[in-house]
């Protein structure tokens, strides 16, 4: 960093084991050059979170992660006061008036920083990952908008804190709900889909030691055929990697219908999906032929 073009970004990401396509490399470069967040949207398990991890590794910057979930509020995303520590302080100074104590207990010593404030206060550049932003309520999304606008936070008792260096921000969404237009306007949009057979083969070869090119290609082809079936949860890239490692652990050097049927539970997480894929791809488990 700074990257001079998209090719630089692609090379940096590849150097830490992340294989970006052309669009991903371009968006990563523009996010750094324009100081804009990335909104990476797509199915679960296609490498959205891994992009933020790769940027952190490639730049040498610390990763700060805000894992979103239903019910996430300002106290867990931004900051809160250490009430237990404050209470202990009050109990040791019972004879003093409140106006004397207030300035003592609302200080840095009693502040609990959460990911957003931690990223803003960092003296060194950080990569801020806001993971699964589509899981939070609209009110929390509004808080994120406020922070992403100016990268500053006002704490009434301590004043306004402004980021010394602007974080590289990646927001991920599994598209479980529509995000606000206001949030989308502030971000560079990146749709991350399942990789092509060729790219998944390359990913497998880079991530699974001892995997042959022939077996990697066959795994990628089979996984693509499974994804074409309308299942409840299609296999993610991480699950295709797990499957490759499973086959190597079982000393399998080729993939046929029986082997696929016998190990489908590594790729699929619902019995109804396993049954459907077995039926539609006409797979026969070993011992039933």
C-alpha cells in the first residue's frame, strides 16, 4: 500500500493466498484509492469475509472485526462504561458529593471500547470488518452510517474522537434483507458469487496441500453440479475445500458417484439436501449398487 492499480491489489492479495477475480481486485484498489468502504454481498461462504482478512494480511494492518447479529446495539458496537468498576469506585468514596465524583468515574479508565470506536481510535491504520451487516436492525444500521460518514464519535463525557487514519472498511452481507439506499450510496458495491469451475480449481490447489490438478478439477466440477440443484444451502467454497481434504484423508484419488454419495455430508448440511442431490444426480452409495 498504496496500490497504484488493480493489478497491484491483485498481486498483493494473491501473495497471502486470496485469489481475486478482476472485479474484486478493481474494487479493492478503488476502496483504498478513494477511501470508500466495500459492501461485499453474496451467498454465505464465497469469500466475502476472507477478502477483509486478506487485505489485512496483505497490508500488514491490524484487523478489527464487528460481528453483527440481531440485537446488536450501540454499547456493543461502539462503547460502554465499565459500570462494575464505576460502582466500586463510588463505594470507596461514599463521603464525596456526586458533582465531585462524576469527573472521576467518566474517564478513560472506565471506558470499554468496542470495535467501531477501537478502529477510530487506532493510531495505526486498520482494516475494519463489519461482518453480516444485514443481520442488524435499521436503528443499528443508522449508527453505522453515522460512523462511516465522518469516522468520528462523540462521547458526551469525553468529547469528540476523530480517526487519525481512515480505516479500510469491508462490510459483508448475505443478502437476507435489503440494506438501506443510504448505506449503499456510501460504499463500493461488490457482488461475490460462487467461483467458476476454473477459479475454484485454482483455489483448491492453493489451499489444499497434496491435491492433484486432476482431482481438484473433478471436485470443482462436481461441486458446481451440486450447486445447480435447488437445495436449502448450497456448498460454500470453504466446504469444497473441506471435501478436498476429506478425500485426501480417505486416500481417494478419483471422484465417482459412489464416493460423492458417501461423502455428501461434508458438502451439505441438511439431510433433505443430501437426499435431493443423491436423487437428482442419480448417485449410488457404495454397497447399494
